[in-house]
């Protein structure tokens, strides 16, 4: 099982408590831990970078009920640039 699948499985197992009071926001998950909630993907990615996380080490997942998840498609390319 790859890391992203494992992170998603953890999110799905804890979905009800994670989405409570945060419907529609993004939750940032790494190491089977909730690192915070964000209104925008850009902010979640920036925070992950500040934490030293690399691509595929974290999951930014929308806080929505499972039945709504199949209605969404998200294509996001993340690029971390070094200044």
C-alpha cells in the first residue's frame, strides 16, 4: 500500500470527527495525524512545506461526507520552489 493510500484510509476511518465543524475545508494529514484545517489548497501546501513535508508524505483532503466525495474531481499539481 502506498503512503497516500494509507493516509487516505486514515482520513476515511476518522472522517466523522475530522469533518465535524470543518465542512468544506481542507484537512492536512501526515503521519496519521491532523496537522490543521485550511480554506485553500495553496495554504495547506505552504504549511506542509514549512513543516518540511515532501510530496506524497501528506494528504490535503476536503472535509466532505463520503457520499459527496464521488461527485468531486480534483486535479492538483504541486510544485515546491526553492528561493
